């Protein structure tokens, strides 16, 4: 049975690859959250319009 030398384990990943994977996952999660809130807002506006309301647009407040 051949002995393995320490540090030659091929199952480990470089820190750069791990950070890159975490960055990609973070971007996917943030993109999913943005998409969720955008679709939720559009759905609420469509529900409002389907009820026949005329004031469905969000009210923009201007503070001095």
C-alpha cells in the first residue's frame, strides 16, 4: 500500500476557488431576493388594477 505524502491531498480546494464560489453564491442569492421583491411589487400592482382601482401607483413622499 503506497503511503501518501502530507500536503498532497487532491480533495482540497484552494482558498481562491472557495472565495470565488462564495461570491457567486452571494450574487445568486442577492439576485434572487431582488427578483422576488420586484415580482411581488408587480403582483400587488396587478391585483390593485384588477380590482378596478385608479390609485395603484406607489405614493412618493417629498420631505423638505
